[in-house]
C-alpha cells in the first residue's frame, strides 16, 4: 500500500499543506488506498512534503507523484480531455501553484495575526525554550523566499489585487460545472480544490479568503469535493 508522508489534519482539513491535500485528492480520484505517516518531514528527499513510499519506491513533490501514479498505476487523470483542455488544466495548475500559492504563504506566515492563529501552532511539539527562536528563524526564511520569488516585494494592496484576479479567473473557468472540465474530475481539480479549501480556512483572515468566499461557485466547489472525497471533514 502507498504510504503518504503528510503533516496531518489541521484547519479543519485533511492536511495543512495544499500540496499534501492535492496529493490526497489525486489518490482519491484514482481510487488508490494509502496510509499516512506524519513523521517524515526530516527525511523528505526534497526537504518538503508530500512524498510517498510505494513498496520501496520513494517519490517526492506532488506533481512528480502525479506523474508516477499515472505511469506506474496506469492512471490518466486527464482522461477524456481534449489536448486544449489538457493544456488549460496544466496552465491552471501552475497559476495556482507557482503564483497563488505564494500569496497564501504570505498571508499565513508573514501576517502576524494569521501566523499566531495558524502556523505558530505547528511548533507546539518543539521544546518551549527554543520555540520562539524556531518561529522567528522559519518566518525569516519564508520572508526571504517570498522576496526571492518576487511577491514578497509587493504592497498589501498589490498582493490582494493579484489574489483577486487569480480567484476571478478560476471562478470564471469553473462556471457552473461540477469540475473544471465538466462532469468528471481531472488533475487540475486536485490542485484547484486544495488551494480553494486552504484559502477558506477560518484561521486565515485576509483578502485571499474574501476573494474566494465572494465566489459562490468556488465555495460550493470546495463543499462538493469535501463531501465526495473527505466526508468526515465535510461533516465537521
């Protein structure tokens, strides 16, 4: 059975990380059973989660996990899509993961209130004497990453506008369809669902949450996929 190395439930969702939640959703789409292990962060091949162990084969990064599942388990997450739809799905996924994700990071880790309500709780297992230093060091590392990526150089108003435009685009593309490309899910839906769900957590108070909450079809999309694939969290 596949072992998925994850952070664990948080924010009322199956995982605190959108990339872990994306991978969980892909596994659900594929009908593949998996077990979670929350102890793998220190052994992560690329220094981040998720990664999987499939009977001894280690695969890191949600996108390469997708490729591995398709190749090894004979799955086509984009089955039934036209070449244009496949290209659009890849574009949507990368808009969310290479652009919108960093806005989510900024809102969670740099905003003091959101940090206190959310990521600060990740350090609960650290010894009390080193906890403040660990928090400060990690936040400084995140801020440097944001500056290097580029979004960390923008004002709050500029960041809010970028997030609003991303969610406006996603809402228009989804429309009134159950999934992005019709009645069946595709790989892009795993990424989109994860980002939408993580944006709507109550601990996150920001223009990002407002931008998503303002789109009734995105909220319904989150609710629909939670109910279909993570019913215990939908009930919660």
